[in-house]
C-alpha cells in the first residue's frame, strides 16, 4: 500500500474542507439568499474597530457611528467598474426622504488619490444633495487592512486597478451591522423599501 499517496490525498481533502469552512461558515457576509439576491443577509455583529481621518482631517472611529443608522460602502474614485454604478445608486437612495435621518459612510480604497480636492471622488460627492462621510485611510495598505476587517476581499488588478467585492453594510443606531447586501449591483429600489423595519 502506498502510504504517501494516501497521506497526500488526505492533506488535499483537508485543505479543501478548510477552504470551504472559511468561505461559507466563518464568513457570514458571503452567503445570501440565492433565490432573492437583493434581499440582503441579516446579521448581528459589532462594527470592526477602526479610526480613520475624514476628508477634513478629523478622526472618525467606529464608536462615532452609534448615533444613527448608517450605510457603509467601500469604493475609490478611479474605479471604472462597480464603484461608480454603486455610488450612483447610493446617491439616489440616500437622497430619499425616508433616509433623511440616516448617515452614509464611504471608505476609500485608494486614499492618496481620493484625498486630492480635485479628484473625481471629491468633485462627484460635492454635487450630492446630502454629503456622505468620506473616510480616507493613511494609504492603500491601511485601506486594504480595514476592508479586511469588514471581510471585503481586495486585490491588485492590472495597472492601478483595485479588484474588490461590492457589499453594502447597514448598521443600526447602536453601531451593530444588521444587514449586508453582498453585491450592491443587484440591489433594487424595491429591496430598500421598509429598510427601517428590517433592521429591528
């Protein structure tokens, strides 16, 4: 009997099982309702601990997001794919009357570029009816670390492209994440109706 072959197969199967665990069991943000992909995933967990400067240079921490409900989204200005579509959709949602008491936090994945006052991101946000809180980590490495705390996968693409997942996080006014939409691109306006009731 070839024990090396058996041990090799055992190790391979073990690695696969561990990967499945981290993708499905240990990561509650990945699995959504496959029949209704825009329904959101109900969760109940505290915001990750963070402390990031906003566009005015003041530090904002997770504890500052306990005074109201928030939408939290990761994006960057030079993104040519999901970010701009997502930001456009969020601008529409955020301007609606039912969200007037809510806050919106946008965490940059490319803070050096988005920090510039003439950047696409800063110019675009300045036109919004209500201004979101733009958080700018120290650098791209720190941005990736913070994204990781939210279990948002980020990797380097070609040139300066940043590949990342596209979730939207909804918090209650106690600073707890209550709903995660794994992919903002599939969220319809219908799914945002009665959102207030969904997080209670």
